[in-house]
């Protein structure tokens, strides 16, 4: 078979790759990588940093490229066949990873270098790589007995399949549901653009009337604007019941199996719980520190949240005689109250946030801060016609990165928004190999009469994901294992969250927020309202984030062997943060992909952790000017380009000159008296 994945390629050759290429290519590349590893493990020379640690870092590069293409497609452009292949490939990769980490000869060589590290002349980055490699072995079973190693392999293989199945079930349930409305009365309150999109969706599905789905650009506006409370309830319950229904896509058993296997794995490796295992390598260091951090914020946020909730209850009672606020009422009455208090709603703002203009705006900001130029190019292969491709260069027109952008929901794309890469940056043989970075989002689609007009929330999401992209684009390290976003998980959200701040600044908004029809720049009064409303319901928002972080720690910071009811367990975990009455048919955990499919298990707190960093970092930009070149250069040189080459707190102090202070976050959130 002529397999494009087995030939060397620069940009991924999507148009040449067929589904049947993946499995044989990955099997072959695993074999090739194993022989690279064997030659390091069986080297008769004394182990050195170069012939062992560095040599190991450079193995498996073709395998990495092929798997990144495959798993990115499985997230952004999947189908039944790809999902079936993923179920075959994942255990192969899990076995391969275990073969590597449980290779005694190899570990012995790495350990010898590690034991003599004090006598070696190594750069900071080399020291970090050596430590990361040694810990990679020691934390993942290299010191276990033969029987325990076998048990570890079985656990890892099961986990890889369960996590995939979890994600497939959420996607299947999201795609399976539609709310069809044939009577125009059911559309009362909905903006024209939302109705037009639902009409278009119905036509695409060959249905009468208007169709709403559980994809965010369809679900969120309906829940926010639909006057019909009963219909909001129907859609909200459907959203909250994903993978929690008595059918083949129920994730309850998967959740229980995943947390128990993670616990067993941690215990096998000598850790008290999965959270203890994970957090040892994070800025937070321990579950106690995370829980203390979350509870400290909870103490500050709870009074504000309760006050905001009470005001919302009073408002809903006055407006519509609502006796009990339910979850499907929150967004609806919040939006109405926000309109009343600030004379502002998303429909006023959307005309100023045409997707193309926002993209241009984020590029302009990256140019002003980091001297980057983005040029759309049409000669790079892509996996779907909606994907845009860009050549990113510096002031000398030297290639810095290739950037892919994929913005709208499709049946084969999982929900949410994320940054990923098709190729990591590294310096090898004197050549600085530049990265290929991608942003994938699910934003409002254009309709026949209107372009894609973003809600303000979508604007901040675009900036957030682009912040991650900049972390990848500006990576400048020797080793790809330490490059770009290969950093401590509670540090990775700093570049993304800090960039969101520019969305609230007049100087930045005037660069891109222009009316899609008239070209008029967003009026100053709207900018003032955006700023004034920035902390609207911040207490409730903070409480919501904290509830997810605490739920994550409940699942992963204790022995889960006695848990047999996912819903009951979750209800208990939410008690301290609950504002709305519980909905019996709904369950958060069965669709909590961040922690059960993605990499956020014992790490959801990191959004709030990084908010402390980002508020403190942006305070520095504000002091000096949001486009101040000196501060931008410091941020680029000490944070964005450094990846995981040093301890994150040391990098932060190099940028800021001091440790972050939580006051900046509490002040920004309006939670400081």
C-alpha cells in the first residue's frame, strides 16, 4: 500500500490520507520507534546525556506526527470508521508507551545519567529534560515488580479505551438530539440571526420549521433568549442529560470505571490517590493546596453569588411572577437583568463582531505585541473546506509557524474550543523546526443574509484559544518535549487567559470591532458598557467554576471504590456551591469531557489558578500600556517562548519581577470590598 503517512511530510497531506492508512502506518511507526529505542537501550557505550537522554528525546518523531494527525481528526472531523480505528489504535499506543516506560535497560541508562547530573555541564533546559525523563520512568512504573508492571499495562490499556468511549458517547448524544419547532410562536424572543440559523439547520436536515441542536451556537442563544419557558426546559434537560440516559451511550459505568482505574494505578505507583499522583508535577503540588485554594475563593465568592442569585430571583418574580428559579431560567433572566442594568445585550454587540474582523483583530494585536504577520495561504492541504490556513512570519519575513483555524460546528466535530498542534517546534542539527498550530472552535455559522456574527462570549473564546496558539507559535526551545504548551497544567492557561483581557480594552476593540454593514467603529458608550458589565454576576460565574474544580477533586482526591451512583455522588459534591434546585434527569459528570476524556483530571482548578496569574500579569500591562513593547517582549521571552524549560514560578518571576498576588484577580472580579 502506498501510504502517505509513511513518507516524510512537512504539512500534513490530508487529501492523500484515507482512513485505511492510519492503522498500518501507526503499527509500522511503532515498530520503527521501538528499534530506535532498542538501539539506545542496547548501546554498549557508557550512558551520557547525548547518547541516552537526548537520543531518546529525538525518537518517534514520525510516529508523533502520524498520531497527532489521527487524533486531531478524531476530534475535529470524525466518523464511525475513525472512531472504530481509534479503539484499535489507542491500546496499541498505550502498550507502546508502557513498553518504553517499563524498559529496564533504558531506565537503567537514564538513571545512571540522572545519578551523575551534578558532575555534568548541562544547560537549564537539558537539566529539565533529564529530570522530566527520569520522573517519566520512576513515576510510571519503572521501579515496579514484573507482576505489577503487567497490572499497570492492563490498567492503561483499559483507560485508553474507556476515555475514547466516554467522548464518543457525548458526541453521539449531542448529535442525536434536535428540538423541532413548527409553530412560529415557539420562537418568541429569539433574535433574527438565531431564527435564520435554525431555519437553515432544518433545511439541511430535510425538516419543516426550525431546528435547534445541542451545539453551543444553537443551544446557548435559545436558552438565553427564548420566551417559552417550557421549551427552554426541554432543551436544557436534553443538554444536561447527555450520556445520562438509559441507552447505549450512558457514561455512568465509564465514569465509575475510569475513576477506580485511576485510583488503582496511583496506589500501584505508591500514591495515595490519582490527585496526589497528578499534582506532584504541578505548580500546586498537593490536593490539600488545591482544595484550600478553591475553598478560599469560595469563601470570597459565595456571599456575592448568593446576593446576585437573590437579586435575580426578585427580578424574575417581578417580571414574570416566577416563584422558583430553575436552571433553564438563569441565562434568560440574567440577560434581561443585564439589559436593564447596563442597557446592553449581545444582540447590540454582535454586529460589531463579524468573525473575519475579530480574526483580523487578534492578528493585529499579535502583531503590535510580538511583531507577527499572518497571511492566509491556499496551498496548504486541509482536512475540511471550512479550515483556513495561514503562514506566520516575523518582521524579516522568516517563517515562524503554520496556523490552521477551524471555526464552525459540524456533525463530525466535538463541542467546545481547543488549541492543538500538527507539528511541534524543536531545534535539531542546528535547524529551528517551526511548529504547525491549530485552533478549533464551534462558533455561530454565517447564514444566507448575514456573516458569522459572534457573541461577546465567542469573542473572548477566540482570544482565549488564540492565546494558547501564540504559546505554540512563539515556542523556541531545543527539545519538543519542553516546547510550547508542554508546561505544567496549571500554568498552561496563563497565555490563553491573559489574552482575553484585550477584549475589554478600548485601544484594542477599536482595532477590530466595526459594524459589519456600516464599517462604523464600536461606539465608546458600548465599550463603557462592556467594561461596566464585565463583572456582572461574577460571583455566580466564580461559584460555577469552583463547583467544577471541587467536583473534579472529589472524583480524584479520594478512594472511589464505594461509589456506585454517579448522580448521588455528584449531588453531594455540589452541595456547597449549589444555587439552583437539582434536576433529577441531569448529570454533569457523564458529559464532563475535560476530566474524563481530556487532560484535566485533578486539574480543572487550573483555570482559576491561572486567573490569579493572568490578572496579575495583565495588571502589569495596564500599568505600562496594553501595547507596551517592553512588557510584551518580557512576556514573549520569559513565558511564551520558554515552554516547560524551567519551573513555571521562576519564569513568571522573571517576567513580572515578583510572585503573583491574588488581589489583582479579586479586584478585577469585583470581589474585593
